[in-house]
C-alpha cells in the first residue's frame, strides 16, 4: 500500500507536467532601416527605439545615400521592391524619383503637417526628418581669414589648385546634392574648374574633415553638424556662411512599399518625428524641420539660413531630377575620368 502511494506521489506530477505545453515566446517583429546618418547618431536612436518598441528587432544598413540608392535600385530589378522598411537618407532627389515611380507608401503621422511644405512630398510620400547644412570650411593654419574664399563660386579660382577637398558625389548624398545645386546655378564650367584645380573628391564628409584637419588640403565643404560637433575641441578648422548662400540638405524619411504587411512601420515612423527623436538630432548638431525648435548649439537659426540659401523650388527640383543620371555621368567623366 505504501508502495502504491509513493508511486502515485511520484508519477502524478510527472503526468501533469507532461501535459503542460512549454511556453513559446513569439518571434520579434523585424524592421530594416537603410540610413546615411552618422554612426553615433544611429546608436543613440537604436537605443531609444529598442526601449520604445521592445517587441521589434531593429536592423540597420548604414552607407552613403547614393550607395543606398544603388542598393535599393538593384533590389527593385531583382525583387520588384525595395527591401528596406524605412529609409532615412540625404537623397531627396532620388526619393522624389521613387515617389514618382510608385515605390513609396504614404506617411500617416499627423505630426508632419507642421513641417513646411517645401520640406516634404505634397502627398506625404516622404518628409524631411532632419536638416544638415553644407558650408565651406578652411584650415586656418594654412589660410588666413582674409585670404579664405567668401562663397562657393570661389572654389573655381585657379589659386586653389591642389588645395580643395570635397566628398564623392557618386556615393555621398550631401555631396551629390551640393554638386547638383552648384551645377544648376553655375553650369558645367564650374564642375570643370574643380577638375582643373585638381580637387580631391573622395569619400564622405568625414573624409573631407580628415583631409582638411591634417593639412593635406586647405579648403573644402562640409555639413555644419560635423563642424559644430568638433568646434569646442577643434581650433584648426574654420567655417563661414558663404555670400552666395548655404546649401540646405534634407535627411528624408520614407517608407518603401512592401509585399509583406508591416503596419507597425507607421508607428515607428511617427516616433522619428516626435520630440524624443528630434531632440536626438539637434543634440547631434542637425536642424529640426519643425518651426520653433531651437537650432543646434553653435548654429544660426534655420529661418535665417533659409533666407540666404540656394532655393529648392519645385522648378529646381524638377530640373535636377530630370537630369539626375546625366549629372552623375557628368561628374564621373569630369572628376574621375583618366585623361
């Protein structure tokens, strides 16, 4: 009898536990973000995103905006769609093209209604998320303030031969946009003058910063966020606001159309236009597209810069967009073709 009781005592719990299914945790939802943002900024954003959306696993592909465009266009050819869930890149012109071809889906967040119309698509197929500003920079140990250029057009002066560093417009979105705007206003002769002046056109803004800081080159152009970030510790490089105007850039956020339904992307996209994400961007020395938000530390108000900037009118956008491929081919032939 005792043996039976002992048998029941041991076996019954085993039978009970064998009937209870092991708890299986649901697989996390996934979001792929293609972005040209600075690495440190991405790390800060990802940390906050992971806290805000613990049920979503975020993956990043970070590269220059023009390289993101090339990758995405390759995916369209092979898969019929862009495989990113969210794109944040300084290739507004390319995203205008993607919107026109039907590869983007509408942003549903009401927050972007507060963003000026010239900083977003008329049907909300994309919107500016943050604003870098391109400015000329010089090495003050090699050039005095009175001898430094005063505007972008001065880069065509022969006295700067062998002294100019800029980013590669074929891989860097901010440099393609800058070159496209300068070509639109000053023509191909300006681009040819950069070749005549033996301009070093390599990498992105970080590469230009290193070339100028090391003294390898004397003048160039950089996005203001890099200058503001290092201004407290970096005394060699100086920037100025050019007489012909700064060149406003756009870190644009867009949602590519996907066959796989991911409605939760809209909620994540909305977070990027909220106070927390916008604060991260201004702390990273980029401007917010929302009126009334303070400029990054050390920067002039955006409203003031926009008054004296090259204008991104619809006519300018359409003109550059129409010739985007010709511009890239022209930059390749003039800046990189071996004679």
